[in-house]
């Protein structure tokens, strides 16, 4: 060791943490420290810096420990250390643990934990085998003094966590030996002889670990004795700090072992009573640690015999009483911090006790403490925290479905209070409570980081309430239904004004009562169909009575009436058995469809009438056989409403759909073709009428048809209100012909193309020649008129069609749609309405096309289909915004690709898909670069509702949305499909990349076998991995794993692809892993890198070459890693080796990744600001499309 080096190191550390030095000086000092990590004597320097006797500051000591850790973690197996150096490091680590730290109350916890981690890192590499007295040394420390006792416990806890809890790469290489060693040291000699009379075996090639030393009592027993001594002292308010620290360390160590330690060790000690005693401690940290132990025990999968030893004593011998006492003592307070975390953990543990132990599938034992457990969980379900009550609700859905306990009288007794409790959640008054209830608001503020998180959990709680009620009602059917009926009757007595807000407490209570009724009626479906059930007739009669009340209910408030008529479809199952009130129900709905327009605000009347019409569709879909005998009467009513012009287009569409679903879904013998022609053909004829043909013949004609010229002229005039209304009526009449036809045909197809009925496919296929030309022309015209040059001669006011309004920007940021409140009709509003209309029609046209693709070969066999699609969908791509492209991909392109039959993939997809993906890839690269140049302003963790509504934010939101959509699209078309019946193929048996029960789809196989498409997809995925959007990055990594599986499974056919693919993906993934922006996605990136390296390295040198190109990589270290990798055949071992090596790369100078060596005085870097996947030399991705790129994908990547 060179003393001058140590002095220089101390000087460098002082420089780094000196705020007065320059950045250049600090950088130089930092580089010196990083360089020293690679010095052979670095562990010795680190030991001297870290030892307390040398009296360095905490920062210096921590750095010293880091030097030792770096050597152990990253150089232990690279060939740079001989055995003597490893032994010296181990002795230094032992010295630091036994005498190198300050006393228990003086030493900083981060120093203690770092020393413990060092000890564990060495142990994972040398114990058992090379370091046989490791446990003996721990025991000596444990019995030495308080300081060493705490250190021994910290080490033992960390050892248990790395081996049995965390996915530690080093422990993964010796998992069997390490787990066997832990079993030996945790259990007593007697327990080991009982369970392993011949000894605990480690890896098959290693020595057998015998039962340990004679008289060994084991760490579980040792911890029990320690806690028996300490916990009584922890019940006092005057708890000694040292006692608290050691008790905490003991409980934390216990929690890390209770999930796997031999259960006899737990049963033979006093562990369970001690845990219960701990959760009653006045010291909150002790309570929290004990609750963690309780949760581990409650969550452990146990056999019946093991439950008999440790679970049933917990429930039957006072344990639940102690848990209840702890909950009642501390839950009633306005909690925060560790006190609140304790209650959360206590609730979670109790729910796990009920779900996993009591309601386990094989459990036939009814514990004596069941009723006490139910009372406790009911109290927890009533907690004002949405989070806690939501956690507790999981238990009720489990026990109410349990084959044994759902019939238990104890459980039955809790159904009425559960219905009362959970019916309160159905009012959806979470937001009102958050604003008006101080206690509720307090917990919401600490449970959730954002309003959207709160709302998501509230929605989940609502659904859980629905589930509990749905399961609980059939337990006591008649009593429950009568109780619900009374609730509804009381709600129907509520007096409402003509106008009422949906977020008012009165309406929410009314809505909750009807939701309760709907859930209850739905839950009794099986009962009313079971004629042998004694209560079936009574329940059916009560349903009829309740339905009669709803039919007779009349109110002048459209919003309330809307809610009532929407609830009538809940009784469809009853109509099959008893149609007494079916006619009255239909009559009420038809009358509501023509509800007088003058009886309230127009928007509320429209919503009411449409609700009634859509409810008819739901009823028709549910009971077509019941309705078909009266089809003639229903049709006559519908025709009367249409012919007398008593309804709006929306209701007309729904009523025609109502007729179609009855006629097409009824099982009686009848002429479906006649019904189809009578309902569908008039709409289809309207869609291909002469005036629409003329309007869709070109952009200018289309602009005139939708009223652009008329609005432009009106914008330059001062029109009277009646003139504007007349203009609106004229324009809307023309537009509605097109938009209504498209939306109606979409509705018709949705209802009739599901399933494999050949008649349905035949009827729709016969219409393809009539539908498709105008459909594609509609899309083409809508996109073509985005060309601003077409609008140059029109009023400047028309340019608003090409920009987002303030309301639209707010909607994009907050997700809240602008108010639909009616105001005076102005020309400006008519221009805004045109913009909205264009967006809606474009979206519906995409949906229409998606429905047409479900016709299968009849659609895809159309001559020149590929050309038609390219001209209509993609001809004007440059004019589309990122938002419009996202809708195109999600609504049209994705279903078009997914529904392509295998025999048409080449003719339809081969050209346009590769070109499209390449175009969008380059567009994303360009937009991300522009965003980086302007400066990214969003944090993905930031709540969007809290962002400013600025142009920069809007552009970034839309860019992120498109990036995520492209990643979603890639995953959708490449994802695995369900495995067909039959044994797996040999190829599937050779790889674990394809999940069980899945297979590579024909679509994915085609896409990756097509040179142009596969090149484009892989390039796109490489770029998305490096964009600064973690959600897109994670999704792209999932899609890349699908590509990897296909390439590996089809090797050697993919021999010319798999190497370049691996090289490119590894570079992109390593670049993303190096980017601090992707911290949350690092686990997925590490998995991706690991899988690519392990799978491809078998076939190709590319992964090794990719790693060799990482600047600063130690080639000898890489060679040692390669040798270690080749020594194992087991894939899990290989994965662990790669992850361990990757940790070494991450741990050494992470900031230096991909930074090229200095050339002269100009350091260069291949990293770019935007995080796009750029490389130092030119990529073929940037070259012309028609350039000869050679065979396969070989030249896609840099050589």
C-alpha cells in the first residue's frame, strides 16, 4: 500500500465535497476516485478509510466502504483477484463488522447497513464452502455486546433478503447452497434432525450440509429468546433507545425469514405470541415491524399440518383479540407517517390471514376465532380511508365465494351489515366526501399523490362494492331484495326540480339506490331461474312489483328520468320468465324516446331520449326470442316515429338497431335476409346517393358539401340570429346525411358481425361494393382538406379549423371535456362545430373500416385493396397531426393488420406496412429531436391536471401519446397468441421465451419474415426504447421480447437477422438504461438485455461484440464473464450471470457509458439530447428507401 495514494485520495474527497472549489477541480478529483476503484489495493484503502479507529468523517468512511464493495461486487470473479487478496478482503470485512463501527447509539445507520451489506456480499460468494465459520462469527458478535448484536442482526437480515426475497444475481448462481445454509443456521439441531435426518442438501454437485453443530439452538430460537427479553420493556413509554434499536433489528430479521424458515422452528418458539405482543407496543416503529412479521406469516402458503401449528393458535388463543385491540387503539386517530403505515400493514396482514389461511382452497377447518376475525375485518372495511377500506373489501369477495364459508352461519350474519355498508359506496360521492369530510380528505391526501390516483382507487372501490353486494345478496335473497326494494321506494319519493346537477348529493343518493337495485337484480338471475328454490317465486313477484313502481314513476326532471329508464334493462332476465310488464316497459321507453323537446334543456332531452332508445337496444340484445313474437308491433311503432319525424337522428339509429338485433338474434325460423334488407339497405342507399357521390368526388366539392364556403361567406357578414340558425339548419342537414349513415352502418355491423354466422357475413359482404368506395373516399377527403392551400381564398376565420381552441387544449391536459352548455348560435360557433364534426366523422369512418375488416377473406380478397387503402388512408399523412395519426393507428390500421387472414398478408400488408412504420419512425425521431431542442417540459410522474395549458405542453403530450400508441401497436401485432390444442412443437419446447399456453402468431411470423416490415419494426423499437418516455420504452421492450422469441424459435432460418437484431437492441437498451430518465423502467430494460444476450449468444457473437463496444469496458472482465456463461447450461443460471455482470457495468462510472474516448482536444459522444437512437456513423435507416441494403437485415445496423 502506498501512503501517498491514501493522502491523495483524502485530498480528492475533500475537494469533491468542498463547495468553494471549481467544477473543473471537482471533476478532476472525481475522476481520480473513479480511477482508484480499479486499483488492486483499493479494498485496503477502503478498509483504512472506513474503520472507526482512523477517525474519518462519515462521508469519507462511506466512500471507503464503497471501495471495498466495488471490489467485491465487480472484480471478485473477473480474474484480477487471487485467493490471498480475497481472504484479506474477507478479514477486513470481519474486522469492520466486529470492531470497525461506533457504538450502537453513535453510529449512523447508513454506515451500519453498508458494513452489513459488505459482509453479505462476501458471504454470498464464499459461504457455505470456503467460509465455514461465517455463522459462528455471527453468533460471537450476537453475544458480545449491544453494538455487535445489532450488527449481527443487520447482517442476518440482509443475508436472508438477498437469498430468499430479492432477485439477487449473485445469490441466484448459488441459490440451492445458500438456501440450504440458511435453513441450517435458522433451525435448531432438534428441528433439523426431525425434518432432515440425513442433512440438508445443497446443489447436487456440492457437499451435503449436515445438521449443524451439536447443541445449536438456531437463529429463530435465538430471536425468540431475545424478543422475549426485550418486548416487555418495549411496552413502556420510557423505552431505552438501545432496546428499541435491537428489538427493531430482531423483528426485521424475523420478517425476512418467516416466509421460508421451517415451521416447526416457529411453532416450537414463542414467535407468534411475541408478534402479537409487538403490535401493541407504544413505540410505533416496533408496532410497524411486528405488523410486517404478522403479514409475512399470514401470507405464507402452508399445509394443513403447518396451519395447525402456527395459524389456528393465532386465531383461537387470543391472537385475534390482540390484533383487534391494536386496531381499535390506533385506528381511531387521525394518523400519518409510521402510525398510519402500521394500520395499513395491520389491515393487509389481517386480510391475508382471512384470504390465504382461512379461505385457502384446501382448508376444511373452521377456526374458533372466525367470528372475531369477521368483526375485525368489518371494522376495517368501515375505515374512512379509501385505501384501507378497499384493501379490506378483497376479503369479503373471497369468503362469499368460498365453497365452505359462503354457507357458514357466521358469514351469513354479516351479509346485512355488509349490504348496508357497501351500498353507501354506490352513490359515487367520493369527490363530495373528499371536499366536505375533513377526516376523509386527510386520508385521501396522504394515500394518493394526485387527484387522478384518488379517482382511480375510488372507481376500484365502487367496483368492489358492486362485487360484494352481488355475492352477498344470494346468501339471503328474499330479505336482501325486500331491503333493496324499500331503499328504491324511498329514493323514488325524492322531490327533484326540473334541472338537477348530477354531482349533487340528492342525485348521487338516487343514482346509488338504482345502482343497488341493478346489482341486486343481476345477482338473483340464477335464483329466479331455479324453480326448485323455495324463495324463487317470492323474489320474482317482488321484482315485478318493483318494476311496476319504476314504470309508474314520473318526474319532470330529464336527468332523473334518464336514470330511471336506463335501469329498466336490468330486468331482462325476469322478462324471460315473466313478461307481464314487458309491454308496459317498452311503452314507457318508446314514450320517452319522443319526450317533448320543450320540457327541459335541449342537451338533457337529447341525452334522455337517446338513453331510452339505447335501453331498447340492450333489451333487444338480451331477449330477442321473447321480443320476436311482437316484432311486427315493435316495427310499426318505430316506423311511425320515423315517418312522423318525431325523433332525432340519434334515436332513429338506435331504434333501427333495435329492430336489427331482434331480427338477427332471435332463434326462431324466419327470413333474416328480408329484415336485413328492410333495415340496412335504405341506409346503405342513402350512403351511396348521388349527392354524396358528388360531394366525395374531390376536396373542393367536399368542402362545399360540409358548408365551408357558406361559413366563410357568413364570417364576413353581419347576420341576424335567425339567418345564422337557418344557415346552421341547411348545413347540418347535408352533413347529417353523411355522418348519420356512417355511424348507423357502424352500429349495424357491430351488432350483427360478431360470431361466425355465414349468413351475416354473406349479407354484409354483398354490400361491400356499395359501402367501401364512399367509405374510403370519406377518409381521403377528410384528410385532403387539411391542406391549408385549399382554404387560402376563404375567410381568415376558417383557419381556426387547423388549430386547437383553448377548450381543446384544456381537455388534452386535464381530460375534462368542455361544458356542453348551450349558448347563442354564432358563425364562430358554427365553424367550431364543423371542426368537431370533421373529427367525429373521421373517427367513425375508421371504426367503420375496422368493422369491415371483420368480414375476413371477403374483404381482403378485393382486387387492388392495398392500393385503395394506401390512397385513402396514407396519401395525406404529412397533413395529419400527431393526434390524428394516433387515431388512425389505433382505430383503423391496428384492426386492419390484426384481422388480415394469413393467405392475404403478403398481398395486403407487404408494401404499405413497412413504408408506414418507417415514415412514422422518422417522424417520431424528428419530433423528439425538436422537443429536446426546445426543452422537454413534462415529467411523466407529474399529474397532468396540474400542468399549465401551454403550446409546449400540448405538443409534448401529443408526441408522448403517439410514441406510446406506436409501442402499443408493435406489441399488439407481435404479441403471442393462445396456443392451439395439442402438444407443443419441438421448437416451443426448446425455449422459455414464449409464455406457457402461448405461441408465435402467424401474423408475427409473417411480419418478421418480411424484410421491409421487420427492418422497419426493429428500427422503430430501437428508437422508442431510447425516447424519453418510460411508458413507451417499457411497452417497446415487451414487443422486442416477442421479436426475440420469434427469431430464436425459427433459427437457423433467422441466422442473417438475429445477430444484427441483438446488436442493435442491446445498444438501444443499454443507452436507455444509462439514461436517468428511465429509472422506473430499469428492471424491464435489464430483463430485455439479459434475455437478448443469453438467447442470441448461443447462435451469434453479436451480443459479445455489442458489449465490447461499451467504452471503458474491461476486455479481460468480459472474457471471464463469457467463460462463466459458457460453463452453465441452465438458463436461469445464465440469466443470473448476465444480470450480475450488468450490475458491474452499471456500478462502474455509469456517466461514462457510450462516451467515446477523447480524440485530440475534442471529446465526442454518441449520446443525443433527445435520447433518440443515433449512432456515430450513418445508419441505413437514414438512407433512401430504394437503396440496395443487401440480404435480410444484415445491413440495417452499423457494422
